[in-house]
C-alpha cells in the first residue's frame, strides 16, 4: 500500500478543495452550492485520513475526526436542504441571486 | 407649642396640590380641584395664623428679642471643608410675618378664583400652578441659606412665567410671560453673582453665619471682603450691588420694572397674588433679610434709597395716565414697592431702624390692600369683560360689595386714617423726614399722586356715566365676595397691630408712634389728591382731557411710559442683536455646529464607502470570508512568523 506517495493524495485533496471552491463561486443554484461544500469537506477528510495513515499509523484520531466531519456534514446537509425548501416556498426559486434582500 | 410639623404642613399642602392637580390635571374635574386646593390653602393659612399667634403672643420675646428658630438643618452639598451648602428652615419674626401674608393672600386668591376662573379651560392646571407658586414663595421666605433662597427665587419666577402665560393662545400673554421671565432672569444673573461674591469672601452660604461673620469687623472674612477691591470699589459693595440688582429685578424697580405692567396679561387673581402681594416684594424681603450686611455699605444703602424713591415717583406719574385698570394697579404696586425700598435704604442714623420696621410694615399692609384692589378689579373685569376704564362707570349700583371694598382699599393706599396704609406710610414718612429731607419731599409728592391716581380709578369705575350692562351679570358668586370682605376687614384692622413691637432690627423694639402734627401734611396732600380726582372724574366731563392738553408733552410721555420699552427695544435690537447676538450666532452656527456636522459628515462618508460590502449576495460574503482567511494565512506564515 505504501507505493502511493503522500504528495499524490494531497494533490487529489487540493484539487477537490479548489473544485469545490470554484463551484461555490460560479454556481447560482443553491443545491449545487451545497454539493460544492460537500466536496470541500471531503477534501479535508482525505487530508485527515492520509496524514493519519502516513505520519502516525499506530494512532487513529485523524480517522475519527474524518468520521465526525462526515456526521456533521450529514446534519448540515439536512438543515441546508430545509432552508433551501423554505427559500423555494417564499421565493419560488433557489437561485442565490434572487435571495439578496438582506443588504444595507 | 411651636414645632416643625406646622411648618411642614404649611409647606407641603401647596406642594401636594401642585403634584396632585398637576399630574391629574386631565382626570380631576373642575369644581373639585378648585375646592381641594382652596380648602388646603385655608388650612395652611389657619396654621400660619396659629404660628404667628404662638410666636408673637404666647411665646413672646426673649430678653426683648424674638428668637430665630432653626427648624431643620441638613448638609445638602458638601464640597469640602470650606464650602458646604446646608439646607435649613429658619423661623424668625420676619418669616412669620411673611408666612401670614403669603398663606392668607394665597388662600383668598384661591377662593376668589373659584368664581373668577369658573368655566375656563385648564382650570385644574391653574390651581396646580398656584400651588407651585405658593410652595415656592413659602420656601423662599423660610430658607436659611442664600443658595436655597436662590432656588426658590427661580421657582417663583417660573411659576410667575407659567401663570402670566396662562392664556397661552393670546400672543400678548405669551410675549408678556417671556418678557417677565427674561427680565427677571437677567436680574437673577446679578443675584447669582452677588451670592457668589458674598459667599466666596464670607466662606459660607448660611445667612445667620454670614451676617455674624461680616458684621463683626475682627473676623478674617470681614477683613477680606472689606479690603478686596475691584475698580476701586470693595468686594462687599460689589456683592451687595449685585444682590440688589436681583432684588430690584424681582421687585420691579427702575429700570428693571418693564415686565410688571405687561405681567397683567395673566388672570387677575394671579396678579393679586404674585404681582401685588407676594412675589414682587421678594426683593424687599431679600434686602430686609440681609439688612445687617447691607448696612455695612453706605453707598449701597444710597443706591437702594434713590432707586426706591425714583421708582416710586416715576411709577406714580405713569399710573396717572394709564387707562388699563390693571396697569394702573401695576404701576401703583411698583410705586409702593419703591416706598418699601427707600425706607430700607434710609434706615440708619439717629432714628435707628425705624425705616426698616416701617418698610416691612408697609409690605404687610400693602399686601392686603393691594390684593384687595386687584381682586376688586378682577370682579369688575369679570362683569365688564374689559380692562379699559373708558368702558366702566357707574358700577357702584351693580356691585355694592366690590364698591365698598375698593373704596376702602383706595383710602388705605392713599394713607387715610384709620386704614392700614395710613399707619405704615406715616412711619415711612416719619423715618424719611429724620433721615433724608429731599427724599421726604419726593415721597410726599408721590403720596399725593398716589391718592390722585387711585381715586381717578375709583371714580372712573364706580361713578361717572353709567354704562349699560347685561342684567344677567351680577357681582359674582359668594366665593368672589368673601375674599373681598375678608381682605377689607384685614385692611381696616392690620394698621392697629403693634407691628413695630414685632418686626424690628437691632436690639430693641421701637415704640409705634403716631405724631398727629406730623401726619397733618401727608393727610392734607392725600386729601387734595382725592378732591382733584373727584373734580376730574366724578362726573363725566372734559376737564381731565383739557388738563391733559395743558401738560402736553409730559402727559404724552407718561402715557407712553416714558418710552422705556422703546429704549429697551432700541438697545436690544440695535446694539445687542447686531453686536453681540450676531457674532455669537455666527460662532454657534459655523464653529460649534460646523464641528458637530463635520464629524457626522465624516462618519457618513465612511459609511457610503463601506456599505457596498453589505450587498446581500451570498457569494460576495463567501469571497470576503475566504479572502480574509487567505490574508490571515499570509500574515501568519510570512509576516508574523
């Protein structure tokens, strides 16, 4: 298993993170934004798991933290979807551009 | 037994009226509020009479001197070892006399107002203001501390302002209220400066301590105030002059008298209470209260004397020409207060302190007959609905009680035996005769003028041609007649009180003496004044206007009040406004407002710059968030290390 270098895994997670970030900035659909957030979270999870495996193989705190983040992300997704449904009911749209009343 | 409880009740009853009726002015119905206030004032008045009886008759003098009783003392403001302001209530013979005057006149005015103000709007508020005034005036006379006097001094000024402007829909009433407030406030500035100068050198504000320190020439304070000089005049003289300016403003002495005639815009009972009997004599009271200190400065006593006599004479001349019944009475008040002032001013020399007693005696008697005159005038105005004497005439048939009481009050003010004014005026004239002959001559002439203008008023109202009046109108309710009768009886009786044995200055009381040979001249002069008035005004004729033509310019000047108002207007509008007001207004508008507005504009411009960040767009916020994190990371990794 050790023939895959750490740098490669980090490269994948960095790529995932910036793909998510790109999605956050460019997409207007709130569901897509939520998916982008999930991508960014998962890139962090990959980082945690990889560092745990390569630097401290006898411990597993990093893996547990990754699991914890997955759980929190599930809860967050539930809340976010509830918000999106409510937004749709009031605005007939889930476009972020349409929900910009909260300004100066 | 004299005790604090009576005084407290007397003080708190009017104050309670003010609070209750002021707060509940919309809830408490019309006759009830008036009766409540009137009854409580009647209780206060009877307590005052009780106190006076116990103080003067039951307790009596101790070693020939009436004791000064300190009822209460509380250190109110402690500024340090040198300056402490202590609230104290002090009862001495002067205070007891004033207590009786204030509560009795106030009770009568409350009672009279029940009929006079019936049906007026803001009836309950009117009684609340009367309560405030009575409370403040009582506080003023009971105060044992200069600072406390100043507080109540301003409070009576405020209540006077409120009551003059009672008919606040009338522009003239508003103008008069503002004029009274501004003129007296201007004078009070002098009063405050006087208090500060005197208390700075005396190192206390307590009146008894102050008098004790300053009259004893060996104390450090006395030496300091006598030696400290500014522009060649000692600090004592400056301080007293400033105090006197305050007193002169409140007591309508020339040239600060201009507010008093205009103050007649208020309801007539208010004029009777405030602008005839009580508040306007506050200046006299102040000088009397601090008389031992005033006595230390000969020049200030001269100032008091000549201001007093000039005001008395000046006002008497104007009073002869005015046609507004209340204005005549206002000028007559000013004239009589002038009497009290100069009588205080001449109180020294061989006939020690007779002037002092005479002045306060005149204050006492004047309160009764002048408030009687005003209430009588109020009854007349209530019937005629006008202040102009041209519209009146022949009223003696319609209002017999008013007629009799007005006649007696006129006789009293003219100084005819046996009414109250005779005794006090004779004492003033006697004291003046011994002290200062020129002033005495002026006082005699003024006394004759007084008789003339009062009887001019009397004959014009009650004699002369009969005016058609509405048969439905009668003299007024019983509540309007009773005060007239009570005050009329007082006017007849109070002259016989042994006043000079009660209120005096110096170690021993003075014998009250009526010198008939001396009284002959003033009585004759007053008689001449009355006969002249009868000649001119008893029957409708052209005699008065013919004689007015003879006097020509003087008459016109007097009927225009010697153009004092115009002079004031010229000074304020041509000198004060452009030379002082305008620069200050410019400074205020451009420097002070400019600074404040500049700060506002600066903050506003920052707001315009940064408010775009609050766009409401989710992705903008995300961008700021990530940019912030990136900035922090750069900072921590590359700069801070």
